[in-house]
C-alpha cells in the first residue's frame, strides 16, 4: 500500500512540474526597441519642456487571461525614443525634464507630459489571419510655466504585422507595435496644430512676439 501511495505522490509531483513547465512555455516576452526618423517641417517658435515619467520610460503591458497565453510587452524604450524624436523636431527648443513639476528651468512656454492610457492587441487565431493587430492610446497633457493646464488631447495609434512570414509570435507582435508607434508619431506631429487650445496658445504667443518686434523697431 505504501508503494502505491509513494507512486501517486511521485506522479503528483511530476504532474505539477509538467504544469509549471507548460505555463512557462506559454509565457511570451516582447521588448520593443524602435528607432524613428526625425520629421522635417516648420518648427513652432516655442521652448517646450518634455517630461517622460519613469512609468512611461519603462512601460510594460502584462496580460495573463484564461483564454490567452501570458504576455509581457515592454514598449518603454521605443516610445521614449519616439516622443523625444518627434517632439524634438516640432519646436524651436526642446528641454528634457528629469522631474515635474518642481525645479523647472526658466523660459519654458509649455511642458508636455504624455501618458499611456491603454494597449490592446489581437492574435492571429483571433483575426484568422497570420498577423497581429495593435492599438495604443496616449493621453497628452500640456501645461504652462506655472503648472496650469493649457490643453489635453488623445492620440490613438494602430499597427499590424506587415508580413505573415515572421519566425516567431514575439517578432510579429514587435513589428506590429513598431508600426503603431510610427502611427502615433505621425498623429502627434500633424495633430498638434489641430488642438483648439494649442491653436489659441500659439496664436497668442505669435501676437506677443509680433508686438515685441514692432516695439523694438520703433
């Protein structure tokens, strides 16, 4: 009898180990390290501080649902590169802020603070096509030197795997995220001028500069 019990205990241990191994095998880790081109165009005559929080720079989306395998997706470095590149091209001067709202340098016209609201993705077995689709949503905040809110707006980005012939699911999802990030960068660059509060803010700044120039010329 003791032999049977010992055998069942051994089988139980083996079953537990097998279950752990299967769960580990089903865990996916994706780290996205994107490089993005610098947009070329007219710059706004503003000095802008950009604050990317630690949560933003190290952002990781984790998912462990009953109907899906486990996913851990780190987009922090890629979206840091994206926002620094795009925002750095949009203004006369851009200053990276190590903290906010304390110890701000003088002369800032605006401070821009992005936050990740959500990241969603669909898998090939859900789309019935051998591609991943990704949606990312960012909340954008703009403040003046005193810390008063100037504008809030949302950036929504979409991307999908450009090819169905990648070696791994991780590589396919990373490519879809990179496409979504490029879409976010394009929306940030082209959509800034379309936010009504920012339009008014820039117009007021331009009027102030024009009046100052006229006064100096007299």
